[in-house]
C-alpha cells in the first residue's frame, strides 16, 4: 500500500473514532464550555481548530489564523445560544468561519487563493466509491496541491468541507449556502476529475 493509501486508511479510522464515545465526549465538552468550563473549551478548540484552519487557509491563505481567531472570538460570545451535538458544532463554527472569511475578502476586494490542503487531510472523506479511493490513494502531497488547485472553486470548497472539516453533506451545504445535493455533486465531480487526471498521467 502506498504512503498516501496508509494515510488515507489511518485517517478513515480516526474519523470513525469521532462517531462513537469520542463524539459523546465532545458533545459533553460543548455543554461544559457553555457553562464556562475552560478545560471543556480547550478540548473543543484542540479537536476543531486544525481542520478549521485548513479550511480557512483555502479561503483566505495567509490570513487564516487571524480569521480563525475572529471565529473563535465570536463562537465564545455566542456559545450560550448554541444547542446541539458535536457535528452540529462543527457546522456552526464552520459557518461562522466562512462568514468571517467572506467579510475579510469583501473588505480586501480579492478572491480566495486556490491553495488546497495536503492529501492526508482529504482522507477524512468517507470512501465507498472506487474512483474516490483510487484518487486519494494515488495522490502525493505536492501532486494533490497542484491537481486540486485546478478544480473549480465550488468543487474544491465542497471537498474541503467534507474532507477536512469533516461535515456531512447537509452541514456542508448550510456552510456554503447551497443544497446538500449540490455539495455531494461538487465533491464527487472534483474527486472524479482528479481520478481522470491521474489516469491520463
């Protein structure tokens, strides 16, 4: 198995781990953070920040850390109003992050750069379609960056929301302001395009 394939398999198991006891613990951490427990908030931050930062890097490049800080500041202020489990929390904070990023881009009148994430981060996207599995297993990090940068923006963002942030199609659609079917289609088309390009090389 290739290095990318091993990373994909490891990431798949790590993502699966978030669905069991870990998901319950993270949901409990949300409740603790809502009550002002700083340790619970630290757990949420540690689990969520890396994926959030990768998504923001795609949207605003070098400004990702600043926008992430603004995102967490707003999340801290509004957390008492939030109700839901950890999956809902990921969608909620991703929506805040996207709004902050779009505000930043409007202020600076520039488009988000086409700087995708390393292929290891795409491994969180659930498999099931051979084309997707082959594309993820075949890509090396540099090759992934070059290929994903050529995808249309909607496809790249759909792959990032599903793969990096770990959102389901419905949550990703709410973040992007689109329908769940459009997100599924964009992510599928993006991965299929990558697989075709790999096949011709």
